[in-house]
C-alpha cells in the first residue's frame, strides 16, 4: 500500500522520461499527489538522490522498439488520465505511441506534448535549448546589460514551459472529465516565453517601453529597481517602485536631500543610479539588512544558493526541505486542505518488463 497526499491524489499520469521541462512537470504533478508512472527506455541509468526530477514516481524500463512493450504502454494509457512526453515531433508517432494511437484506446486521455518549437512551424524539427526559444520570443533581447543579452538561467523557457504544460493539461483534464473528450496539449516554449512577455509587448505598443535593455522601469534601467554591490562585495536588491516606498528608501539611505528630482524622470536615472551605487558601497550587505530588512523600502539581500535555505523567512515557511540528505525547495504553492508533499525520494528503475501492467494494479491510499 502506497499512501499519497495532495489535491491531485487519484489522478494517474503516464510520463515518458526526458530532460528539463517534461520531468519538472511530472515532479510537480507528483508533488501535488498524482500517481505518476515514468517510462524509461531500456538501458537507462537509475536516477541518483540528487535528481529532484526522479522523485515521487514509479519508474519502469521498456524496449520501445519491441511491439510487446508498446502494447504494455498502450495498456497503461487506457488507465491513465494524463500522458506527457517531450520528444521531437514525429518520434512518438514512429514508435506507435502518438496521440492518435493512445486516444483510440482511451478517448478521454489528455496528451501533453512539451517541445521547444512546437509541433509545427519552420523550426519544429530542429534542435534547440531554452536560450534559443527565448531568443525568438523577444524575451532574451529584453534581459541583460546594455552590452549584451543574458540568459536568465533556463527558468523562463524550460521551467516556465513546464508550468504551462501543467496548467494546460489540468485545464484539458477538467474538460475531459466533463465531456469525456480528450485532446492534445501542444506546449511550445517559444509560445510560452512570448506569452510571459505580454505585459512588455503591451507597454511597448503604448510607447511606455523602450526596446533597449537596461533603460526601462523593470529591466535595471531605474535606479530604484536594481541590484547594488556592497562594501563586502555582496549584493542587495532594491524594488522601491511606489512613491511612498521610494521616499522611504531615500530616507533610510540618507539621500532624501540630494535626490530631489521626480522619481520617474528618466533623464535623471543614470545620475541617480551612480549615487545609489556610491551610497550602497559604504556598508556591508548585513549592515544594510539591519537597516532595511522588514521595512517598506522593498529591500532584500541577494542570497547565494547556499545562503537562501538559511534565511529566516524561508526557514519560517519551510521553503526548503531535506530529502535524503539533499537540500531542495519544497513543493509550491501551499494548499490549506490538501497539502502537497514529496511522495518519496528517487527510486531505482523497475527493469522487469512485466511490471508495467501491474503499475496501477496495486492499491493507493489517499490521505
């Protein structure tokens, strides 16, 4: 008996092993309580304890070139409500595991497809990565220094795409449960990155956004929305957008009498930024924390990956957890009635091909 908890407890998900956003989506679904079975190709290596995206699901290895194993996958699809895969267009069809084959066996199935370029379009068959998908969305051009675009890790395309995949699949699941009609959810990271840029395209159209990095309100152009180096070579982040918060920032930094021009006068921003930089360089990061933490100046220290789990706010909210000796972020968001949880750490892959059909034969208890 396996006990699971979370708002998705009882939902069965069939996940095909991959990299990046697909596994992240599978992890989120598992943390929310879904019963996720991941299919690895024969010969895959067991996930180690450092692979956050190997946790909370049962894993089996099958030979996807063997018709007998393909039949086992289709039998599992009959019992699933959600399927997710992240291969290039056409790969699943060539295996006999495309949406047509699965929906023929289970008409209410939601089939999620996670790719960089989408299922069609001139680039759809090409290789790519997060940085490429951001590049054609406009997002990469808008992020960075005046000298060059800088990729924001792979947070926007890959893991932002994973959020769209989960949202799209759950929306389609509601429709399928109401109508009995499944469908394909085509998630392209290029589409998702572009959609996330909607506010900035709107501002650009209104004339309120300059198509030049580090010259706008939220891209490091404004002196009151930027990061600054302290005397100990650590950094702080300032986000004093609203007038009352900006006034408090000036009071706390002692610049109220020197920075007297209008806050939103862009002509003053370069000079004001230089003055902010000079002032913030006079104290250590901890000294600025002692002065501004918890105030309405919209201040925070820029923490390293090692420091963040120890921050008092993160500790109070249990934002990080220890999973088999590995410090990882806890599932988010928080549910009052059906808390999400990591179901279990990564487990070895079950390499018994007959295990596939028994994956959903055992009982689950829902807490």
